[in-house]
């Protein structure tokens, strides 16, 4: 999803800006903040930085140059899961958001 205008989570696992146009995001899963989760920031110059969400599930992207940034998070669930293709032992949930600075 591109943009930073909605300050609420609309999907089961995603980044939501704390305010429209903000560089601070809350990582949300099933309506709750995801705390102490590593997320990756990719800059317009393609450098990457690993950040960690705080106790409120928030992370602030350090914006150094103008252009499009990407935030990515991944959570893995281990167990026994039934999906249309058959049983699996690992589900990987990935979310991204891109935004301009």
C-alpha cells in the first residue's frame, strides 16, 4: 500500500501512520500493536536500516533524503495450518508501506 493518509489500520497486518503525513507508524496485527518487532526501512538511495518497534508498536523512519521510502515487516507463525494447497507448518505474514518524503 502506498501513502500515509489513513491513521488507522484497515487490514489484519499492516503499518498505520500515527497521523496523516507522519514518519512514525504503528505496526498492527489483528487490531493490536506489535511490540519489539524488527522492521526494515529501505531508502530512496537503496540503503537499508533495521529498526525495532517500541512498547506501543511504533517506529519512526529517519528520513535523510527526499524520495520514496519502504517499510517492511514479517511475522512467522509456526504450528499446523490447513491452507487450500494442503497442510503447512509455517505461515509467513509480510506487510509493507511506501511513502514519499
